[in-house]
C-alpha cells in the first residue's frame, strides 16, 4: 500500500486520482487516507472528488 500512497501523492499534485478495483469493490487511495467505496464497479455509478478549499482535504462521494 505504501507504493500506492507514493503514486497518489504524485498524482494529487496533477489533480489525478488513484482508484483500486478488487472484484466489484473499489478503494480510493488519497494522500491522507484510504476510502473503501464498496461496490461501485457498476454501470451508472459515478465517483465524485471534491477538494475542500479551506482544509485542502479531498472528499469522495458515489452517486447513481
């Protein structure tokens, strides 16, 4: 997981995200934490990233 964290820190600087798919399960790798998004590997599901301008923390939500 350390290698993925290193990749995420580099990608975050470019406004890219790192998602790990394990079967139907999806995990968002963020610079400060991992978020288990559950079963979002389904057509019609959309993953949204939003950076809080005050704290700099990235929030992830799933809709669909």
